[in-house]
């Protein structure tokens, strides 16, 4: 029987996840479907229950339901517990297993696809929302020299110290606290690029030859990436690789087989110029 998976989000119709999972299923010969479910904002748990009752085997979760998915899980991975939000669910009997592969996908893309080892690098993360939160643990696990998180709303950045400072050298604050410090890897984990906005970071943050990574994808050369290019970044990237890599992690967790990601990333990439 064909196994069913789904993406739960609102809005979610724009998502590229169905294309990604269809490509993985084709490549690995898995008999499965992957659909989009867009529950009303107060209807996530009910939508999951309906999907499970009709034979659903698992799903991805995107905004705004990652915290609710965390609350719904019966069995959380350690990573999911530390992050406090999950993006992948697996249904087995009456259990709901949950994990968060967003940050792992980001780190895979940076290290494997872009070729920048994070170890011993200076890393700047802009933003302190769910995506930044999900990224921190996998980044710190690579043992960078230092990770600085800057956010417009400073208390949200400060709130990350307690769960994550135990895992490495983590400093949090506002944009003015950055001063003239330069970084080898600058990650824009804000949603500013969705609206063509630039978070208040300056050219000084980009060390010569650094990598600049915008989590938003499909928008081409965002104001953040343009600033990085002008400041001398050697490599610009958007978040399509992160999306594809986190999907591969989830796919392997569900199906027990690892799909290849390179061709999928290439088929979905848009020029960053
Ligand atoms: P949240 O809504 O949780 O957080 C948004 C963050 O962006 C906050 O830190 C907010 O700051 C900051 N922000 C928004 N606008 C501005 C601005 N103009 N200037 C400075 N800071 C700004 O969103 P998420 O963390 O869940 O997602 C962030 C982005 O990452 C989204 O656009 C999403 O598309 C993308 N993403 C990509 C993924 C991928 O696979 N490529 C996976 C997950 C997310 P403040 O706290 O001050 O409001």
C-alpha cells in the first residue's frame, strides 16, 4: 500500500517540499505520496489526528505549527527537546515521534555542499526566531571559535543563552553590540528577505572571503546577500540547500534510505545575481 506523508503549515501552498520528496521517492524507489495540508490556525492537532486516522505515516511541520508539533509529540529527540520546536513527525501506532532537522540541514549544506568547515570559524547568526533557535545546536556542535547571535528584539536573543550556552562559546545581543567584529560565516536567519528588507547588519561583519548564507530561498540576490557581496564575501548562498538537506534527513528517518541531494538542489536553485 502507498504510504502517505504530508507537510502541515499555514500558509504552505508555496512550499517546494512536495517536489523534493517526490524526487527522493523516485530516486530510491519508495512507494509513497507527499501532500500539503493547510489547517486553519487553530486546527493543527485536529488535522494531524485526521491524517493519522486515514493512514498517514509522518509529516513535516512548518510555520506556525512547530511549537504545537513539539507539544503534540509523545517521543521527542534530544535535539527537539533542547530546541523546543520540531519540524518532522513520524507516526507509529499510538506514538508520535518528533525531531528537528532544520539546523542539521543547514550545517550539512554549509559543510558538505558549500565546503566550509564550521570548526574554528567565527559565526554570526542574525535573528532569534524559530529558525535561529533550530540552527544553534548543530552549529555549536561543530565547535566554532565563537557564535554571536544578534537580534532586533534583544531579549529574544538573550533568551537563547540559557538553553544553548552550555554547548559552546555563545554570545547574544543586539545589532549595535556587534561593533566592528568580523565573521567567517554570516547567517541571515531573520525573515527580513521575505519582504526585501535588510537586517541592520553592517559591512564590517563580513570578513574578507567569508560565506554569507540567507535562510530565505527563491528570492535571488536579497539585500543581505548584496551587502555581503559588496563587502567581499567569497560565497553567497540561499536556503534552498538547507531545505533540501533537512528533507533528506527526514526522508531517511521515515524510510531508512538516504536520498542524494545534489541534483535536487541544482534543479531548484535560482541565480543569486
Ligand atoms: P520567526 O518569525 O520565528 O523569526 C523572525 C526573525 O526575523 C526574528 O528574529 C525577527 O526579529 C527577525 N526579523 C524580521 N524582520 C526583520 C527586519 N526587517 N530586520 C531585522 N530582523 C528582522 O521566523 P523563523 O525564524 O521561523 O524563520 C526565519 C526565516 O527563515 C523565514 O523567512 C523562513 O522562510 C526561513 N526559513 C528557511 C528554512 C529553510 O529550510 N531554508 C527553514 C526555516 C526557516 P524580532 O525578533 O526582533 O522580531
